[in-house]
C-alpha cells in the first residue's frame, strides 16, 4: 500500500513524485550545460530554486510514506503502548513534515512563483504612523533576508519628523509573491508612543500593497494620460541622491495611480523603471476587474484607517500579534517585528484563504 503525505482531509494536492523526478531530471540537464548561468540570472536562479524545492518535497514525501508504513506495521504487531515516547516523537516528526508538505500546496496561483513589489503607505497616526511604516519595512527586509531573497528599495519618502511616509521595495526570489501576497492590507500598531511626552497609548496604521513582478507587459498607455514629475532623491540611491532632480513620479490620471522611482542615477532610467511598475499596476487592476474571484491577483485597496486592518500588533498594555483573517496569534512580538519570522503567520493566512475560496465554490 502506498501512503501519501497529502491524504489528510485538509490537504488538496497529492504530489506526483514521478513527475517531480522527471522535472528535476530535465532541470539537472539544463543546469549542467555550460551556458546555464549566462542566461537571464533571475530565470536561472528560479530554476535552481525549483530544483532544490523539488528535492526537498521528494525527500519529505518519501520520509512520511516510509514512516507511516513503518509505524502502521509496528502498531499492527501490537508493539506499542499509549506512552511510547519513541513512537510519539516519530509521529510528531512526521506531523511537522506533513505540515510543511501541505504548505507547499498553497502556491498554485498564476504568479505565485514570481518576485514581488511591496508598496508602503503611511496611514492615520501622525509621526507614530511614519515610524510604524519604517518598523514594518524593516520587518519585511528581515523576512526577505531569512528567505534568501534579493531586495532593492526603489523609492523612499522620509517622514517630516521621523520614520517614512512611503516606500516601494522590489523583492526578487522564487515564490516571493506567493508568500507576500498574504501581507496586502492595513497593518495596525498599538503601543505607548515614544513621540509623546506623556507616553500615551497610540494607534497607528500602514497600508501595504503587493504586486507580482511581471515582465514585458503588453499594455497601451496614452502619454496624454500621464503626469510626469521630477524631484530630488532621498534616502537610498546612487551618487546623484539629493543633488539632481533624477527621481521620477508618474501619475496615471484616469485611474489616479501613482508610481515613484529614484534608485537609478539618471532621470531617464528612473522614468523607464517607473513606467514598468505603472504597467504592472494597471495590468493587475484590469485583471481584478475581469477576475474578481481570483484572489492571487488582488492587492489591498482599503483605506489606511481604523476598521479595515488585516493584522494587529499590540505592544501595550499586553504583547500580541494577531491576524484577523486566520485568527493566528503570537505573544512573542519581537519574533515577528524584530526577527521577521513570518512564515507561520503567512501560511496560516494562505490556508485560511484557500479554505474560504473552496467553501465559496462548494
């Protein structure tokens, strides 16, 4: 009898090990060719990550199959007791592998394998909200580092007193969008304000938008619909930061979509990159109109104020991070905010969204 890890009731995908092995055999031949790394670096890196992930899935699936069969035979022979510590330890070990395998079934969306753009917009809360935006940005930078993704801050506007008003981050890595799409929405912080002389409790909000990185999008934009502005770069950038009007802001007037880019040294390069991001945004907006039920292509559009938050980070009078969609909670707030340990909370949201979509179709 063949036992599959994904035979559980809440796991909707069964991995085909033969297909994974065939795919890896093909990838192995590609990766062995002399010119593999001379092609587009992102494409080559994505294939290498896919190869490694397939190997991990094959190994985990095989371990679970063999482990469950072994335990089944052990129990069938009556060679166990309710307090058999070795059996309990082995079951817990297999359970962890099954949970990990289940998490790998959550990335079947159209753009899940792609990189992502993160957009940060300060919400209600004044200077505390600007500081909260900077904390949230730092949290995602830490998360990206943990995942081994490449990150580039392509635009950043500093706050008047502290923190930042807005930022755009480009995250390149296999499944970056698949994971980060769960973070789209309003993030709420409750704490004692470090900017208030009375140290009063303050609630702040930040809106995070997430888009997949889509290359070579075919979309027509009328130049008359664009308002193009230039300004001096601030914060991150090259040698021309704060010395020339090299940064570019493009507004698509019909949709009020605004994109800024400042990381390149020349105004022309910044304009080209801003246009690429603008096309991404307009493409996704069009997809949203046509496919409202396709959750994987939805970005947050809620306003950055009270009542719309997807997640709360409470630092006073108690400590807790809670996602309001999945109900996931964590009292170790530094684990989330300081270390960027987000996998558990993100997976909980992806599972919740998958189950919600499945229930709505049944």
